[in-house]
C-alpha cells in the first residue's frame, strides 16, 4: 500500500520544481528584452516575482484596440499578430511577433487606449508586467525601478526619433508629389 504522505511530498516537490522551471523560463525570456537586458540576475528575479505568465490559445485576443493600457507583454513562446481595422472594417495586419518580442511597454507609463489588437496566431505563452506592480517596485526598490524606467525612456526616444525621420520623409514625398502635380497642371494649360 503506497504511503500517502510520501506521494504528497513528491507532488509538492514536483510542483515546486515546475514553478522553479517556469521562473527560470521567465527570467531567461525577460533577460533578452532590451528593457531588462542590462539588469543583474538578482534584479531579473525581482521582476519575475512581480510578473505574470499566461497561456493563450490560437486566435485568442491578448489586448484589444481601445482598451486602457495596463502594462507590457513579453512573448515567451508562440506567435502573435498586431492588427487594426481599416475605416472600411477590414482587418489589416501591421506586424507579426514571436519569441522574445515585446509590446505594450508604454502601457507601463500611461493609461492611454491600446492602439492595436494583439491576437495569438499559435498557442502562446506571454509574460505580463503591469503598472500597479511597477509602482510598488518604485516604492520598494527605487534603484531597480529607475533602471527600468530609464531604459524604457531610451527605447521610447529611439522610436520617436525613427518616427520623426519617417514623417520628414513623408513630408518631402508629399512636397515632391505636389510640385510634380503643379508642373503637370501648368503643362496642360
């Protein structure tokens, strides 16, 4: 007859091992994300303790356009699509993201509505880090929180710079098109 105490002990050990493995996977995934890449293993472990992991089924929405932002997400496994609806109601895929990619990072800073819908293409595991936990981290470990916020600010600054460059190019293209359009009109006269 099996000893029930022994089976309870083993099931607890396996659960604990499973939790340790999940935490290792989460730490490994977070360490690859630019916001956390310069943190020590100890600091990453602190982030793992305040982060959440969730599994998403194929075609399950992770975030929906228009919802308030609450935090950022890191893809541990799987693939997701970033979409928006055109004015005609057609779903337009803006990007496909996979393991190691992250999104919603600005959601750590503000409560602005999400600008796109993110949906799992394949079964996916996603880590979520949310604003309330970050605010608590600011109180409990301001040095670590400031490292994260500074890195986030750098990433946002680079994105803004790239966006400004793209906008400048578009403005130049519009000017060029208008100039060509004016030349064509003059030639028709």
